[in-house]
């Protein structure tokens, strides 16, 4: 920790450093603006504050979230902005916790885009604006983000100059054309705003994400852009400002369970998270480090079970075919936020650099090597995690069975986590994170329930699902059918960088 401008008596700042080099620390505001470190690493905090008591005393969800953010970024005061951000949600507090059988379900999809990403991305524009002020930044910020579905729309909505965004911040979203649901795609390509751009990629999410990392790591390009008055940043969970607001809903869930009498003070709770890029579950890991009584964090995977395999064996291996599933936001083989976890479990930037280099070169790495002390340390740190995977058929059966038995309707990603939680041997109270409205994946949910949608258009399917289940279509999705398609730009996976640069230079729109 150090004082702003070195002035005694002023508010202290937390330090952040790259997972690949601890030698150079930056302020929180600088980490937010950069998004990714110059060496390609991700920013991590130098320490964690125990905020359990403060969070339990918070007067509202906005107050709780502000408590979390002030712990990470004490120099950035956005308490009023946080309250404004969550006013756009359809429920107050902005999340709901329901019971389905023996499991609790934390619904995180009552925001403007009907996905959990709204929790962080509704706040991020405010964090960035305050960071720009602190950094005295006069450059035009271009947010470049790859999405597997939900981040794209949530980021576009948050940063659009028609919403809370501003014209000095531009956003460019890359998405796999055939790797998102019809509704997710429609949400992105109809987004209004003078400062937003969308590029459909002929490839998968990993291609898009790798291209983003390549652009961020290209020092020559970054210097060229700065000369033109442009700086790059990111809005997905590689940005520490995107990740940290998600810590708040873990504390809120615990507090609500306490108030309901479902748990007693100090009782440990487990959370089961459908995992793709590993940001959501990492936020739970940060919550534990900040004093939340967490028993286990259960990492749920679909058929692309690279994460489950990592926790089972200690080896991360992306050398496999990426499968397209009914839970597309989890169709990822390179989970970026694992890099942050690797640092926290090893506390060695040298080790992380080596693992990331081996992943890039050979397609795999193992965290266990010849150092027995390091091996034991890693095993202890990873003990908080449990894991499991579910195939398409099991997930579909989970949707049908849970609706028939408990009247609870869930989307395909939640179904993966719900199934894993049911099968898990982890004892005690378990909370499943529900990350998206079932209406965002209406066709797959209808299939699971045996509703014949053959010949129906995407919006007819929404109506059919609503009619059969009695569940209301969320307003943001209901309004989609009347929106004009605006963004039709596409790029081959080999030409992503070229397409982005052309867009930044005004050659495409």
C-alpha cells in the first residue's frame, strides 16, 4: 500500500502487479485502464483485506458492492455510481436466491441483458471514468473484448453512449458467429450507439480471445495507436475492474442465507459455478480470501472439461477439439483467469511465466514438478476446489426433472452446475450460481422439456416456452424482435487482428 502522489495523510492505494512479474506494481486505476499487463500477464492484488464484518453490516446490495470495491480500489469512490448502476435491474436487491430441492440457486440474470455479466459490467464504466480522471488520461480508450456470448452484450450495453458510457470510450466486441445462441447474437448485432462495434468471427471463442491477447501484447501496435490518440483496454474478466464487482454477490448470498435462518453465523457454504473463462468462480475464491466462510468452490464443466481435468490431475491440457454444446458460454479451452489462480496458489511469477509459455508452445502444462515443497503448497491451496462435468443429455434431463419436480426453470449453463452440485460429495449447504435467463437459450430449454419447436422462429420459441411453463419472458429479450440489425462486419479467424486495426483506423464500420 502507498499514498496517492506520496502525500502523507492522503488515502492509500492498493498495489497490483502482473502474474508474470512482481517487480513492477501499478495503481488500481492504472490496472483498470490497461486491462492487461505489458508482459501479457494479468493484474492481481498484492494482498486481501478481511471485509466479512463490513459486508454483513452493509445497508443494501449497492453498499455491500461499494465495500468490496473500496477494499480493492480505496482511491476510487463510486458509491453513488454503484447505486445508479443497479437501478437498471428488474429486482431489488438485483439478485434472487431460490430453493430447488436440496439446493439453493442464486439467480444472477435480472439485469439489462439477462446474464450475470451485468453485475460487473454495469459498474465498470464508472470505474473506468474515475480511473481516467485519476490517471489524467486524455487518450480515447478503445475497449477490445472477446466474448463467448454474455460478456459481449453486457459490455456493449454498459459502454454504449446511449447508456452510461461516453464518447471518449469506444468498445469493440469479437464473438464466434456459430458459437453463441441466436438470442445472444441478436442482442449484440442490434446494439445501438455511436461508440460500439461488433465483429463476428469465423472461428471459436479461443480464436477471438487469443487475437485480443496478441493485440494487447503487440508493443509496436500499441505505440502506433497511442501516437494516434488511442489506448486499448478490456472489459472481460482479464480486467481486474471487471472481476472484482463479482465478489460482492458471494457475500450477499451468505448474508441472505443467514437472514433466512438457512445457515448459522460462521457456517461454511459451498458454491457451484458453471465455468468457462474462470472469472466467476475466481471471484468466489477472492471472497474466501476476504473472509467469507467458504467450504468448497465447485467448478462445473460441460463436455469441454479442461478445467475439471486440471483440478483432477494438476495438468492443464488444451490439446483437444473444442466441442459446440448447448451451454456455449462454457465452450472454452483456454480459461484466462486460471493464470490468476496459478499465481495465488504458487506465489511465484516465475512459475506462472513458465506455465504460460509451455501452454503457448506445447498446449499443456503441469503445476506439479520436482519441487516437493511447492507441490505440497499447491495441493493445500487447491483443496478449496471441487469439480465435476456434465454432458448434454444429463444437463437436458436436469432441466426437465427440476422443472417437473420443483417447478423451477433454468438455462443450460445453470443445468450443468446444478447437475454437478447434485452429484458432488461435498457436504453442507450448496448454492448453485444461475448465470443466465432460460429464455436466452430458449430452443435448448424447449428441447429439454419436450416442447416441439420445429419450424418456429427464434421469437416464436420464446413465446412457446413462456406459454408452456408460465414463466414470463424478460422485457429486454421480448423487445429484441423489433430491433434493427446494425452490425454485420465479419472476419476470418486468421484476419482478426487486421480487421480490428482497420476498424480502429476508421476503414470499417
